[in-house]
């Protein structure tokens, strides 16, 4: 039987086992040599050298421990299996030397030194990270490879070349825990760990793993390895005062269950709590045989990680004979037993290969050690370097298996027998309510201001915050702390920065959500829309004698007039040949065109249309005229009845192009925006304290020490318009879009819950009721360019004009096609002049079909004349045909027979 149990893969999954959730994780190294065959013989190796009869292999563990009780029988069984295998270590037996570290760092170190005095070629163990650090220095000096089962991630072959880990490092399970924490949406955890190298170093890696995914350890709770039940009780009481309810437990297997016993008595294994244990818990459960129900009750809902060992025939065979092995006692097999068994097989295979390659297992005195106060019986292994290389070749015989195809998570039954994922945090029970900063405003106190009565602040923002808190499923104790001196408005960037620096837990008020602030804090969902607008003084515009021209823009007037003429000309062309009202001298026809065109504006045209095409064009045009008349009337009514205001500042563009001073509110982000984004000189910007300063600066104007306009956020401006009795107005459009939100420290879960609550307030109408309570504004128009807005432009009517134009084009196309067809038939040269004069005594001039003038003359003729002409032509041709036939008959009769 070879070493075959510890196939290591980076996989993660879990199953539910009698109330305990077990999560298996495997690491990056795969150890799987030829199963049951050891290392194959190499015929090329020399065989003349003398093999030793026995080789010492040392084992260093705490026998009376969870790990030791599983490792000792596994190592002994592996040695027996190897010694009974004739194909491995031919003629050489393994002499196993056990030493007990007795759960003591000092005694374990002494035992390790005594073990090394016995000329061991390879040492296995220890399980303790502290002893492993010490013994690693010793084996480095003595050149003795150390196959360790210590999981401390700081133990590295880079620092200790002769240290070889034959179990996965805690590095991998800590990163797996970090993935698990982030998977369930938790951002903060509490680490409970034993205060030794094993505990501290493992939790240090966990902190790094969480930080890479924007999570963190909010509190570290260490306790000494020999802590009493009272010590653990005090520790858990302190931990229970913390905000996070996700506890990561990384302790020694031998004392870990007592921690859960105390937690159970404190009611901490119940609904709302999350407990995640590292692999120590599964080692305890697996190594303890059948677990009694009382123990399982302590662990209900606890998540734990387990070293993965792949199923195989050899594994099941080893498990089936476990109870028959020596040193087993009442212990059961766990993952450490498999790793220990494989470690011995690894050592034996390496020794066999080493000896076949001519390696010599001899020891010599180390001059460094001999000249020191240490016992001179410590000797170094001469072929240690070559033996180490042989071990490494076998250890990494196969590449790492990093497949993630089997990674999955099943449903979890959490503490309290609930399937819903716990929130992972609550407000701490340590009597410290949230400290919430509130801007101590000087102006616009409707939004937020100080209040002598509890809770110490009032206003629109405070009411929204309090209403949102009432929708949360848990209480949120909090205190309001005024921010600012009360003389000027505070700097809101500084307020947000202080929240990020943990001076306050949150900030509630009229805080604009802008990019540089979102980089350092988390905001809730905006509870009011906001954006920068320009406010300027306006003057009343009196109506003028030319007010009737204002409803249309110049372009609209030009296009409308052009279409009146176009339609009049089209109707004249279509009606000229058949309608006597559209005939006459050229001057009369020109007057008819103009009269008919513009009389359609009032539907007062007196000329009748006779042609089908003309009537169709006129019908479409009258519909267009109806729409234009109605729109003109409505626009003119609005212009003459609504008070018109104007300002020389038309919006942010005209403000940028000028050199006039600009007013902003104290503490507003508008200063940075204007300077950095719009490149406005900072010398043009003036900070104004309140509404009175706003109005005074606008009334004085830039020439008298005031400002040309004020740039501020829309909610403030709407209040200011009412205060100014509508003597100022918003000019232009809102040129930024943002909103106000409540600021919290990064990754605060309260920001998410409050965002949901704010959405509920918006949906049920409560947000609007709060707005109406505090921010009822007057009936001031928010724009000063109403006249411009009510003027009608071509873009509103181009569809109608397009339809009318297409109709005219189609009608004229059909008309000219018909005329061209008639003209092609009009061929007077085929009729004799005498016949034409006899048929048409009134008009006796010859027409030329190839002359353009003739074509125009043809078009100018009446339709009745053309039709009559075609009749006479057909008659003449008929007469000529009959005459021709008579002449032919006469000739036939007069010819001789």
C-alpha cells in the first residue's frame, strides 16, 4: 500500500451532517505516487554499495491530543506496512522513534532536540506551529528533512529549506473562508483565535484575504491556549457587544468545543449569528468516533472546513482496519491520520530512491554545534541535501490540480434552524449609539437645523431619516451631533471626510452625492433630486406693437409664406387648362395666384377647384393651415396674457463667456465644480452666507459689488425664489444631475438597508408628504424665457410641411405626364393646311411640335380646345381614309379586264 490518501485540490463545497455544516477545502499540491508500489526499481542505479539494515525515522507529536491520537496509530501502521513490503527499501527496515511534546512549547522543544540526537534520517511532525518554528532551525543546521503537519502559513521552505509541509497550509482555508464571507454578502467578521503562532498567523492571512475583497476583520478576540471557562465566557461577552455577528473560530482542537459550550450558554448560537470554524472542528468530530447528541446540539448551524481526501479502494481498506491497529484506543480516523500515513510512505519512497542512487546515510559532528553550549551529540546528515532533493521530486511528482468544476454550495441551515441567510450584523449592545453628524446650517434651515428639543435636530432631511429608520426591522440608537460653528455653513467635503475618518458613524443632511465623496464613504439611495442651476435678476418685458410676430420664429414665418405661394402656384397649374377663373391676362393670373394662396389662411378663397388633383392638394393644404392657425392663436394668447421676463444672462454658457462675478452658497461643492470642471477663475466666485445675501448681491449687480448670477442647487433655489417674491428667476437649464443622500462609512450595511427604506418612502407617498411639510414654495415660474419657450419653430411642423410638399409634387408630376402624353399625339403636320383652315376658321396658324414655345402654347390652351382638336383630327383622318379607298376602287374598275 502506497501513500494515496491526500490528494489535494483547490475545491470548496459543503454538506449538512447531523446539524453541522461541513465545508471541505483542499490545497494546491497533489501527492499521488504509484499506489501500493512504492518507487520502482531503477536498473541503472549502482547496486554494489552496502545498504543499512535500518533507518531511523522520528515522529514528534502530542500523543494525548485530537491530532496525536489519530496520527500515532497511522504512522505505526505505515511503518509496519513498509517493513512488510519487500519491494521497498530492500533489506532495510524503518526504525520508528516516537517523542511526545506533551502540549508544551518548552517540553516539545526539548523532546525535539532529544529526537535529533538519535540520528534520524527524516523527522515527521510536529503538529504545533510554535515547536515547528524551533525545530525548523535545528533541521536546517543538521540537514535532516522535516515532514511537518503544522498548518501555520508563515512556515515556508524559503525560510526553512528542510521544512516540507505534507498537509495543506492555513493559507488556503483562510482564503476559502474569505470567499465564503463575500459570497453571503458579509463585509465584517470577528476573529476568535488562540493566541499563539498557529492562531495569530492564520488570522493574519485571513485579514489579508478579506481585504482583497473589500471586507475586513472588525474585531480580533484572542485568548491564551490555557484559558479557563471563565476566561472564554468573558471573551464572548465582550465579543457579543460588537456589531458583527459573523464569528470566525480558529483555535486548537483540544479546547475548541468548550468555546461553543460557553457560546451556547450565552445564547449566541441562535438566530442571527454566523459561526465559521476552521478545519480543527472537523478533526475533532471525525477523531472522536460517534458524536453524542449534546455535542451536536452545541454545533447546530456551525460551518466548518475539512481537509479533502479523495475516495479510493486503498482509503476504504485503511479505514476498515483502523480499529485493529495498535495505539488506536477509542480514537477514530480523521484527515491528519491520512496525511501522517502518506508522510511515512513519502519518507520511505524517498529513502529507497536515495539509497538506490548510491546515497549514504551517515552522520558527522557539526563544527558549529560542537563549539557551542549545545549537546555535542547532535550530528548532521551528510547526504541530507541529496535526500531533500529526492523528497521534493517525489512530493511534486504530479502537477497541482486547480480544477474548479466541482465547486458548489448547497443550502445552509443556520443557527436557530433558519434557512434565510443571516444579515451578519446588528447594532452593538455596548451602550454606544451611532454618532451622526448634522450640518449646523445658517441658511435654508428648512432642510436641517439645530433644535433645542430632542432629538437635537429638525428639518426636511431629519424627518426623512427618522421615517426611514422606522421602516427598518431593528432599532437604531443614535445621537445627532451638530457640525459647524453656527456662524457660517460648514464645509460639506470636510463633513464627509470626517465620516470616512471614523470621527462620526454617519452624516445626515443636505449632502450632495458627488464623485469625490463616493470614493471615501457610502451613500444611501438619493431621497431628493438635485442639480446646479443659474439664478439671475430679471426684468419685465412689456408687449410691443410687433407682438403678433412672436408666436413664430423667423424660420417658421419664411417656410410658411413659401408654402402659401407654392400651393397657390400648384393649384393654378392644375386648374389653368380647365378652370376659367384661373385664366386671363398674365397680370390677372399672377394676382389670382397670390389671392388664392393667402386667402386659404382664412378659408375665404372664392375660386372653385374643378380638377381632381387640385382638390386633393387643396384639401391637404387646408388641413395644414388649420393646424398652423390653431397653434398661432394659442401661442399669441400665451404671449399676450403671461407676464414676460428677461435677463441678460441666458444660462451657464453665457455666464462662462462673461467675466462677471458669480455667487455660490457657503460650503457648497459648486465652487470646486465651477473651477475644476468649467475652468472659471476662482477670483470670480463669491461665497454668500444666506438668502438675504443672495438677494442683495443680485440686486446690486456686478457693477456695484454684487454678482451677475448665482449658481446653486435646485432645492435651495426653489426656496429662494419664494423668498425673493419672484424678483429673480432660473435662467437656462439645469446643467448637472445629482441628488442628496445620507453618508456612512465604507461597507456599512446600514446604508443598504436605509436605501431600501427610502425607496419604500417614495413608493408609499410619505416622502412627498414630508417634502410638502417643509418645502412648500410659492408660485414663481422657474424660467425667465417663457416667450422663447412659447415661440413655435419649424421643428414642430416640418412633418406637416413635408406631407404637403410631397402631395404637391405628386399632383404636378401626374399633371405633366398627362400633358406630355397629349402633346406627343398633337401632330398638326399630318393634316393639310387647307383642311385645318376649313376646320378651324378662327385660328389658322401652324404649330411646331419641336418648339419649346409651341409646348408652352400647348399647355396654355384650354383642355376643351385640345379635345376638340383631337376630334377634328380623327374626323379628317377618317375622311382621308375613305377617299383613299374610293380612289382605289375607281382605278380597279377602269382598268382593262
